[in-house]
């Protein structure tokens, strides 16, 4: 939606801050990408979240600037500048001057297009100022979460992904155990789904079997691979290179 600021772009203008956008991506998206507290996940409920991306300016800003200038008005930019340069300039204009000029120029162009931004200025990049910068964002996230009614300190979506990953590993173990127990006998994906009572998991079974065959060709074989992938058949010759 117009004027619905759902994307935060982070552009630090210093090599030493090049990883900051990745850190803020996890901080903001993991903390705020949730439903409001007490919302029924099945029946809906107000959802919140801010998509974070960015990289170092000026070398990487060209990946974003055109869309930020003239694309959908759904982003706000965080400029981060450092006043003290890494080394004293030997000329009237040093690299630090050019970096800051680029920042101010892009910011001014955004202002002319009524695109929002904020600028955080550090006098020097050192442990104290970097820690203060991180603390500022962490507190802003906690405060925002309290305003919109989400818990910034849990990660139910991440945990669900981990549970599903564990379930896939369980499927793989069941497949390997079954094929090893029935050595040299080919089974199609559909047969395996039926025998192992895994109807509805055929795609997962096929992917697991393809990975096993590719990575352990000395032990597992694919016998058919027709247009219908579910009729592909697989067998175990010897478990992970063991004796016949």
C-alpha cells in the first residue's frame, strides 16, 4: 500500500559496518515478524513485520536507489555515516568526503520525492560507538514490539521450521532402514509412501531418495526415472559401502 512503510533499507557508508544490515535483518525480522499477541494463528489476526535489506554505500546502493526513488512508496532508508575518516586526507577531497557527499546527495534526492529516511551519525567508528548503535536498534525494536502487541523475544516460526527439519530427517532414517532391510529390492515412491504409511509425503520422499542416490551411489540405486517421478524406483545394495 502507498505510504505503508513495510521495508527498511540500511545503507552504512563505512567498510567496517558492511555486516550491520545482515545483523539488523535478523534482529528486526525475527523479532517483529509475528501475529499480535493472543491472535489465533488459524483464524488470522493482525500480522506485523518489517522487511530489512541493505548493504554498504556507495558500492552497493545502486542495487536499490532507483526503486527507492521511483518505485512503490513502501520503504524508508537508514543512512549511517561516520564523520572521522580512517586516515587523514592528503588532498582537499578524500575518500571520506566522497562517501559523505554520496550519502547527502542520495538523501536529498529522496527528500525531493517525499521518500522518508533517517540518518544516524557516528563521530568515530570504535567499540563504544558500534555498541551504542546496536543498542539503539535493539531498544527501538523492543519498543516497537510493545506498541504493536507482539513478543519480540520469541521465535515460534523459526522453531516450527526446526521441527519440520527434524521430521524430514526422521523420514530419511525410515527410508534408509526400510531399503536396507529389503536389500536389492526396488520400490517406487508411491509404494514406499503406502508401505511406510506416509501418504501425502511423496514429494519429500522423492527428494530424499534423489539426494541419497546422488551422494551414496555405491550403496543406493535409482532403477527408473519416468515422466512421473513418483514411479521412480530405488533400492539399497549395501548400506553406505558395507559388505554385501
